[in-house]
């Protein structure tokens, strides 16, 4: 159910209906996500499946933050020295 709620444009809920200690039925509910939640779900669908369970559970860890390439660092440094340069 967590994977459905993380990837679908809607959310699902399931609650047991009990009589005493015995489950006698279930209550199934769903609703459409708002735009932000639906966008987040679509973004996750587009990501790699590797690590998806950990991202959904919130237990994924970033080993290292992404770093810019050496060329980007050099280009940014060059631009900061000469703002009139077209390169």
C-alpha cells in the first residue's frame, strides 16, 4: 500500500472493521492527491527503481552530495573574474 500511495496519482487507505477481536470486514478509501503530491509521485515514477523502497520508507541515505564537474567549476570561476566575457 505504501508503494501505491508513493507512485499513484491517488492515495489509498485500508482499515479493518472489527467485531470484538475478529476482523469482520474492511473499509477501503481513496482520494485524488493535490497537484504537489501528484507531481512528487510522478517524479518518483521517473526515478530509478534502485533504492525506491528506501526512499518511500524515508530510510535512504545520501553517501555524498552531488558535486559539479571540474569544467563547471573552472567556467564559473572564469565568469566571476570577467563578467563581460561571452564564454
